[in-house]
C-alpha cells in the first residue's frame, strides 16, 4: 500500500455533467500528478501540481482542471463530460522539488469513471 | 516525440523465467521504471533504474538497460502465478514532470 488514497473509487456520470475526483498524497510528499488510463492502455499524464501551482500539463483540454491544497491533497475536475472520458483516473505523489528527480512516483488505486 | 513500446502479451509456465522487453525514445531520460498492475488495481512500483546503470537486481527481479539501443528489460526469476498482471515500462518526460508509459505487457503464468 502506497499511502496515496483516492475517492470515490467508482462513479457513473452522464454526458455533459461535471465530476470532481479527490486524492490525498503520501505523507511528506509535496507533488501530486494525475493520469488517465483508458481501457487497455497505459496511463497518460494529465497534469502535475507542486506547491499548489500547476507544474506541467499533458495533452488534455482545458475542461480538465485541478487544484492542490496546502496539505498537498488534490482535486481533478472534469467539465462537460464526454463518453471518451470513461477511464481509470490515477493520482500519484512524489517527494520532489516539482520534478521526478528522486525517481519514485507512488500511485493510488484510482477512481473509475464511467460516462453514459 | 517521447514514446515507449512494449510487446502486449507474454505467457510462461510457473517456475520459468519471464523477460519483458521495452524500447523508449528519449535518450536523456534519467530514470526508467517498471510498474505492475493487477486486475482492478492501481499501479505498483516494482523497480526503477538510473540511466547511468546497466543492471539492477532486486530479489527475483533483474532490470537490464542498454542505452545505446534504448532498450530496457525486466526479468522475473522463478515466475509464480501471483506474478500474473500487466507490466508497464515508463520513462520520464523531457521536462522531468511526468512518466511516459507503454501500453503494458500482460503476463500470464500457468501452473
């Protein structure tokens, strides 16, 4: 167990709705990243937060947004949900000065989103 | 651009060795990783190797890195049925902020 916790574990939404996913990072980790894993694919980087600021973003549209709080926990928000947003959303934390220089990234169990 | 390629399936018998291969594109990657994902679960970090190393051994796991060919492999000795899972190879992106994953290799272990 990594100490990274995510909620909810499963949820179902309909097209056009909005969703918020939550993540608590491992104790002492100040960097949180979010990944999207579609069925049968590897995880794809959405964005990273370090000290409450976005510190890198993958190829995802602006309707994917996030927040990091002073206790380093984080939220992923997705607006105007589309069918292709159905995926496992993974949160990962690391102890790094905004990057992965320490070499270790720890993942939570994920939130499985189904969009109907 | 950055890309990671893996073969999709590997089937072995219990007790045999498994070798999972991966190629990557970014020669400046400082770290390369192997993650394991069991059905319905998140990603578990198995091991990682720093780019100035050729080999890293950790119990039943051996990672080999060939920087010239941009080839990474994971060898699992004495493979057990509990090793059945999807194995992902990953490299760090150029900005050092994210991992680029392959599509994963599904390892099936039969008894």
